[in-house]
C-alpha cells in the first residue's frame, strides 16, 4: 500500500517513471463549486442563507472565499478535475481496459466528463447516487424583494441558517437557535434560486483495450470487464418470481441490437430474474423507499463512520466506505490495485483494503493526508505502508 502526500499530477508522473500500472481508478475529485461562493459572498446581512453575518465579517475562516471553492476550501478552487491533462496522467497509469470511476456534482458533471473523454477514455456509463437527505442551497427571493422595497417581515419561528447553504455529503451541521425564520407577503414570497440536491453523478469510463476483444484483453491484462456477479443486488422480496424469463422485441430479436441501440445483444433475460441476485445497475440509493430494493443501497456517511479514527475527520466531503467498496469491487480484478489521486480522508483506501485490493492514494492537503493515513492504518494494522 502506497500513500503519497503532494500534488496528484506530480505524484502520478513519478509513478509513471517508476513503471507502475494500476487496474482501476476510483476517486472523488474536487467539484469546483466556486459559483456557490461567488453567488453568496455579496448577499445582504439578513439573507436566509449562511452567507449572512459569519461570511461577511470573515470571522470563521471564510476570509479566503474569493479564490476558493466549496465551503471556502482552496482545494476545491481551480479546475484540476476539468483539465484533460489530469485524466491523461490517470490514463497513463491504467492497464489497457482499466476502468475509471469519478464522482462529480450535478451542475458541472459535464465539464469533468468531457475532460475525461478528451484525455482518451471511453465514457461507458453514468452512475447516479441518489439520496433524500441533501440540503437546498437557495436564496429566498421574497426576502430580498422585501429588503429592496423596505417591507417588514413577520417572524414565524426559529430557523437553521446552515441548512440554506447545506453540504453535498454530510448532514452533521449544527443549527443556530437564535436565527429567526420570517415571512413576507409580496408576490415573490416562496420563490428561490436552486433545487434541493438529491443525487451525485459518477463517471464510469474505460481506457481503450489493447487486444482484439474484451475477452482477449482480460486474459492478457485482467482488465476491461465489470464484476457483475460480485456486485449483484441481494433481495428479500419473496414476491419476485425468479424464473428465467426471456424478453423479446417486436422483431423477435433481443432488446439491445446493433440496429436499435448501437450495442450488441449479450442476452435477453430479465435483469431481476436471476436467483443469484439482481443485475447491478447504474443507480445507487440511500433507502428512499422499499421499491428501490432492486438497486444497490448505501446511506450517506454517519457521524460514527466519520470519526472512527484517532484523529477527528474534518474533511467536508467524506464518502461512505460501503459505497466505495462496492465501486472498487465493480471494476477491480481479484488482487488488483486501486489508485485514488484525490484520496481525501482515505475512504477509498479503507474500502480497497477491505475488498482485498492493493491501494495507491495521493492527497495534496497535509491535514487530510494525516487523517487518511490514520484511518487506513486503523483498519489495516498489519499491512505495509510506504510514502
């Protein structure tokens, strides 16, 4: 296991010079949400968002907002995840046919996906991680109108200013009990500027194979395929009839054909008909409803999981270990090596270890590198670590 503290580009170049190759890359790069900061930094002192007093007086560490990104963090600024050069370095470290899995935000997913494609990857799919616990990040337009017009607003109760800004990955923020919820009566009361976040898109991409077929590539490099049976979805739904059922189109052909989709038919059984479990899909959820049982279930990070190491995990975008285990298992062959060039607090490393994979992690921020090292070592005390 190799943990590296430094710029991921510099470290990946060093890995290439050492002729190191990996089987899969599973990572959660910066989302580059600078526009949230730009949108909030000049709002009024009595706005319904967390951009009011604390942001304006810069007394809580937000003094760097102008040149930073999500939650005022410098590492979320810039455009490293939107630069094809970053993903070109990833491509150079992957074996032919190796898969890349990378998280992004719903608003700018396209910029990262295009950069990945421009670097030479084949975009294979988009996985959706859906959850019900995200906070909206929206301006109260009615309140802004009242401020402009000099209207008084009725106090209707206590509010939670932090929930107006919210976070994409963690719901553990404390509310301000002294904050008042107010209500106006203009025609713009109840209007806002954003939807509640409820999903994160994930790129599933693959380095082009070097052999004449996927099967040949698997035999040569052990990469190129997806671990279907290892990621099937178990179900306790006894009402599901698991007999083999063949689905036919009107023409009698399999559902997917060269003519109707550009994809070859590889079997026409129902995805839910296999007694081994449901076929893994491009959707992951966090228990919104029992009807979602056919998809992989993974809740968001709990406080216990966030702080299960000797050091408090201060990283604001921690991913669930079970989610990362599932994704690592989906694209990594037995005994393979997983690379995470944006290691953060080490969830991917912990997941890779639990699944029996080797792991290479790179993290630029020293604070998070130390947290990742402590978390991974706690779960893998007998493994050899190098830096």
